[in-house]
């Protein structure tokens, strides 16, 4: 069962944030992918068998407020530091997937005091090659259905009939796309200055990657792990960029094993 923290939204320093929570136990903060938190429910439900999973919608995504002055992923990272302080999270496991992995990394380089371990799943956000190297696929140039072929190994289409969705459901979809564009358009889904700071992540870190990721390949994932001092890199076979949605049970097993070690 999905429940919210008190009220439909929670105020974080005056900002209205949609926060879903599952389970009970030690805290696990889940930072969702580019397509929002709904698609990650199977993974979250598995993680909630051992942890209290806290899954906010990023500012501008879902039903979370987007302050007018938020313009960069830096703003989102400081927002998550505020959120962890407001919710009094301590020794938290932080799991970030795709765009949420970028947010998790940006947050971790700033302050680790409330984090115990970090899991990055297909994380974006860093530049490892030469300036002209294309390391991350452009998810903004194609149609939504074409982009889903990049996200998923099986190229699964979105089978929703948008003409039959409620206004609330359509609004969530549009806000997710709009917010990703705001924060990831240029430079394309990365912060040019993130990589040199990744060595500040001085907690155990697991970097998980889909073997057939078509947004950022496994070489990119290995470079990410190599830039973090205490990180290990693992590949999930038969998975694409959103491997947590394609193979939630396997990804959950690996996270739970790592978090409990």
C-alpha cells in the first residue's frame, strides 16, 4: 500500500513536495528516474520489505512544486539536503536511478552526514571523455515513443491511451517531461564540473548498470564507478537504461545485499 507523509504534500522549507512512503525500518531515500516515480513501484515495494522507503517527486515532477528560481541540478541537490534535514534522516541508504542518480551524486558530493551508503543505477550527470565525445544519448530530439526505445532494452511502447487519462494523470506526464527538459537540456544531461568532485563521495557506493543501456553505455558506468573511491560496479544482464523497471527483483536483491552487508 502506498501512503503519503502527513497531508498530500509535505513542506520542505516552504516548498510543497509530494512524498510517497512504503514500509518501515531504517530509511532508504529513493530518487526517481526521468520518467517519474510511478514506474518504479515494483522495485520500491521490494525494498520496502526491509526499509522505510521515502520516494519524493523531484521539484517540478509529479505533484511537487517548482520554485521559480530553481534552474539547475545544484538547486535540486540542495533541496534534497533540506529534505533529509527536515525529515531527520540519519544513516540513510540513498538510491538514485537515471536522472535521480545524477541528483544523488550531486547531493552526496555536497554533504554525506546523513547518508550511510549510496546506490547509483544508470546514473547520468558526469562528463568523462573529451568535450566532443557523445557519452549520453540525446533524449530530447526524438518522439516520446522513440525515447522509450532508448530507455528500455525491449523497446517497450507506452500502451496508455492518453485520450482516456484524467487531467491529473496527463498533468503529471507533462510536468515530468517539462522538468527534465528544464534541468537536463543544456548541457545535455550532465554537469561539466561534477566529475572532479566525485572523489568526495567517501561512503560505500554501488554502481549498477544495465548491460544494454542505450542512453549511457557500460563504459560510461565503469568510468562513473572508477571516479568514486569506495565504489563497486555491477552489470545487470538483459537490462536497459531503466533496468530497475525492467528487472526490479534482481535490482532489489542487489541493493538489499549491498545495503545489508
